[in-house]
């Protein structure tokens, strides 16, 4: 039973989903000068953006991050950096405020990961 899907309509009626560009990291390419250039697969989709709650702030403060942060819920399975697997580093592009300029946000923490949706904390880049 997908409880998240059951409550999405109610959440969206209060705080509507917004369109975003989702950039899944596919590793990197190496330039002729030896520098590594990140590579991404780009898609678009709808995301739910909310402020950070108290328990998220406690978790993030333990990581000593000083950044503009948001909680994001999105369809699919997304990741922060997983060094042992050499994966992650996924990016989201969406405005900081409705109607504002599109900004790039990096997934820093995966709060919840399910086969069909993920909850992440993103940091403004």
C-alpha cells in the first residue's frame, strides 16, 4: 500500500507541486587536460518543496552545513553522493521562490527512499 500516494492530493492542495529539471549523475568525462567534468541525464518532473523541519535541522547541523536548504519529495529513486558506489551527486533545478529565477540545488541527504518516491534535503549551489 502506497500511503504517500494516498496523501499527495491533500498535500498538493495546500502546497502545489512545482516543475523541476532533474539531473541524475552518470559519472564524469575526462577532458583533454585531465580535468573531470560531471555528466548528467536530464529529465523534467514535478516535485514537492517544503522548508526544513526541526528534526532535519538537527541532522544537518551535525554535518556542519551552512547553506540554504529545502526538503523535496519527488517520484523515483534519487541519491546524494555514495562514495563507495561512485554514484550520486544528483541535482535539481527549480526556483527558490514561486515565479523566481531557477536555481541549482544539490541533493545532500536522502531522508527516505522507496521504489517509487524519495524524500531528500537539497542545498542551494
